C-alpha cells in the first residue's frame, strides 16, 4: 500500500520518537530515459522522465520505527 507523501502543508513525523528529518524511503518508479551511447559503446543517461512513482515504505532512521511515520501539518501552514 502506498505511503502518503508530504505536501506543501504537511510533512512526515515519526509517532514513536518525534523525528522530523531522517527517513529511509523505499520507492518504486517507472521512468523513460534518453540514453546516449558514444561510438566507444559507453552509455550515458542524458534525460529522465518519471512516468509513475510510488512510495512503498518509510522507516524512521533514528529509531527504526516501521509503520510509525505519519503526516502532520507543517508549522507555517496554519
């Protein structure tokens, strides 16, 4: 189940320890990339378009809380 992402008025917070700044995020992405291969055969990605993206899991980096990260209002959004 996808995890809600922060917006301009919300942010992540760990309900277990109060962390607001450090999280391990597992994300799935579907992308289209423009790859330029030079004559020697070395490939370089020059452009990436994200077609779809989903955050699958967010874990608190401080306490290791899994499933404890919630969305809360940003202080300046009131």
